[in-house]
C-alpha cells in the first residue's frame, strides 16, 4: 500500500511540476518582456518561479512549488524505505 502511495506521489508530483514549469516558462516567453527570460527559465528551472513571482504569476508559482515539494517528499520516502 505504501509503495502505491509513494509511486502516486512521484508520478503526480513530477507530472504537475513539469507541466507548470513549461506553462510558466511559456508565459514568461510570450507575455512578459524581456522575452529571453522565458527561454532561460525553461533551461534553468530555479529561475522560473523567481521570475514568475516578480511578474505576478503567483498561483502558478505556488502550484510549481507545491508540486516540487510533493515530488521531493515522495522521492525522499522512496529513498529511505528501500
């Protein structure tokens, strides 16, 4: 049972993190100048929430952080229970 929960945390956390990261990077690329920040944020993941917060995309940044936290906790549990 624990394995299924941890696997679910990993899958949902990672999928949500990747989706919100791409959405945030594209929003920075297409809607907020300077546009080069969107491309850099796509390659350097830590910059996406930083620049997204500054541009007012707070809900997306909070979702990005929550997904990263869920994935990180799932990864930590999976690592410790092996």
